């Protein structure tokens, strides 16, 4: 049974505090599945993933790629949507903005591993963190906790494919619903939020 979701009583104070900050780049809170990883793409299964690991270890001079789960690595390399990834990079450059992971990927991929994944798309320099997973908390509550503990964040956008989302209720001016992928329309909305 899902825990009940409390309304954030200090949300208005938190939002006022965020608007007054001006000493850090904007933050993109990024979900991966359904945003840059299409849910229906499984091209990785058509390739030799062991050879891919060897190729990437050699290409990046990094033996960590040899230790990675071949299916996760294959998903990043083959399945991530190239146009969505390019929109994400453009958003990071144009704003400028940093990426903080809110995806379930953080549960099985620590930040150094995520940086190795993001390096395959030349995005690792923008990836600065992941929100801690808090037992019994919704993702929205985890983001609120992260914002409270990182008082230097001046502006942010949340990119998620959640259909029914606490983000829409609690952060309507900062949330971009990505319907299956980070589309051009989603990019334009995110850019408006961060500009």
C-alpha cells in the first residue's frame, strides 16, 4: 500500500527562498526512463554487448566499462534517444544548467557509474549529483528535501514521465511532463522555466 502523501507545509517558504538565490547554475532534475530512454526501445538486444563493453573500455581507456551490466550499458549506448539527448545537452549549454538524477537508475548505478554512462553522450560534465533515496518517501518529497539541503540552487526544472505526478501539484511552475520522450515541446517549456 502506498504511503499517503503529505502536502509540503513549507513549500511556499522554500519557493521564496529559491527565487532569492543567485549563486549556482540552474538544475535539471532528470528522470531517465521515458525522458531520454524510450520505454519501447530495445535495440541493445540486437548487438553483441560483450564486444561493446570491450570497445568502450578501450575507447575511453576505462576498465570500469568491463564491469558494467551489459544490458544497462547497451541501453545507454543504443537505446537512449539521440534527439532527446541532444535537447538535454542544448538545455545544459543554453541556460547553463547542471543535471541531478531523480531516476530509479540511482538505486543501482552510483554517481561515478552514471557519469561513465553520460560520458557516452558527452553529458558527464553536466552531471553533478543524484538525489538521495529516502525510504517511504515519494520522489517529489526527495526533491523537496534536496532543495532544502542545497540552498544555493537558484532555479530548477523537473523532467519526468510520471503520468499522475505530485510534481504537478507541488511544483507546477517547475515541472515538465515528458510523454514518452523529452520532445522539442518539452525542451521549449523547460527552457522557458529556466530562462
